[in-house]
C-alpha cells in the first residue's frame, strides 16, 4: 500500500454516480419518493423511502437553498486532508425540500454563524478519484 489515504472523497458506485455527476455540473440532487401518498424527499441517498419504505424512489434536483440547523467549529483533526483546512465549520443544514444534510459551511466568519441563517449550496473540488475524474463536494455559504 502506498500513497495518502483520503477520508473526504467518497467512493462512487453505480447507485451514487448520478449524484456525483450532477455535483460536477453544480447541481445538488436528493432522493424523492414517488409513491402518490408519500412524496417524501430524503438525503442521504437510499434506494428506498425511509418514511414509507417504498422502492419507487428517484433522483430530484434540490434548489440548493438551506438554513443552518447546527454547527461545530473543528480546530483539531489529524486525518488528511482535514488538517490542512483547520479550523472549519462542520454543520447540519435543513434543505428547503425538507431533509437535513451534514456538510460544511464556508466563507463565513465563526462570529456570524446563526441558527436559521440562510445558506446556498456551492461545490468544493474534491480532487480526482477513480472511477470519477473530479468529485465536487457540496458545501454551503451564506446567501
């Protein structure tokens, strides 16, 4: 084994490829149940609806709008490449479509962070990883 292990680049598989392909084009996808009596949106992506258990679920483009639910400023993390980004804001946001998403808040001083603040998605280049040449990681900044 050689090289540096990357902890911030997820593996791309057949199921998640649409998500990462959309992120490469600056679009955030979520999953939405198509059962007529449900319609719930969810994130992280799953093959079934976590509300009604239907497997009639499809990819849906999210607006990219969110509000800050909670956050923590990380000052110590020795896993590569996180140590190079210290300090950073690990956060949970409420997407406009309903689901909560773990992410990072960027371009915002710590003193300006507020529960309920309006955010919008942006994408950080995540580097190259086979089989996907360039992953863009969704992060959020103030809107």
